[in-house]
């Protein structure tokens, strides 16, 4: 089994927590809780991972996705210690260390200023989060592996008063769409770059084929 994404969201921010509530098929997280987001391969193995974590801890599962190649699991709890214990149980099940995860790599990062009203409507038709307004600035981010998309969005919201429009955290790569004022979006983009660069792990050679 391959550990692709392993990341703690130490404090779920209001918009990210609410966004997860629109897409989670399990038990919905709340603002301020701690969360663990895991992505492994092959995808079907996530069922065994979920079983191990839930039997070893009292955390609550919010999301389990079995993609064609990858499996995703998100769990959350009010107790940060319980989330750390869930991480330890996951690593024990996988037989690896936290640093065996893939390093996140930004594939695309675009800032679009003064969004046209028609463009804003196109984005709003597909988003699960806040609305993008005409003349807002928008950040579009693609990250590999996909699981780091939620970490990126949560770190952006911590550091800048932006609007979380859409986050896609599973599949070949992850996508984050953020909206707001130009200064706030540039601040969020810098925070995302810094946060993702701080994640240690295996060199992400598999991301090179997307560049």
C-alpha cells in the first residue's frame, strides 16, 4: 500500500468545515474540530484503514471515497489527541512513517483579477461553497496528490479573509478555488505555497508527468 496524503488539519476553519458539510457522505465535522485526511493506494484498501482507525479510537468519519486508483478517508474529533491517535493507528496499519507520504506539489496556480460576471456565473454553477461575485479576484490551484487540497484551503482561510468556493480533494490531483479581494487572494496564495512547502515526505516524482 502507498501512503499518498497524510495531513492534520489542526483547527477546521469555519468555511472549510461548512464546505465539508456539503460534500461529506458520513458524519459532518464542525468548526474548530481537528481533522485527519488520508489518501492511499490502492483505493479499495481504504476500507481496511477505516476499520483499523475506528476500532482503535473514538474519532468520527466524515468521508470515505474509493476512487479507481486511490482511497480517501477523513476523520475528525474535538480532541486533538484522538486525531493524533488515529494517525498513529493509520501508520501502524500501513506499516510506514508519516514521512513516507508524498510531498505536495503545486501544478497550477493562477490569480484572475476582476472576474467577468459571466465567468463568475460559470464558477458559481459548480461550486459547493461561497459565491464568487463579479469583479472579485479568484485563485485557482491544482495540487498533487489530491488530498492536500483541503489542507491548502484550510491554511488559506486561517491567514486571509477569503471565500472558499470549491475544493476537490480526490482523484488524480486536487483543486482549490478561492475568491475575494486582490490583496486577500495574494495573501492566501502566499500562505498556501508556504504551508505546502513545509510538508515533509517522499520526493513527488509522479507529479512531474503533469507539468
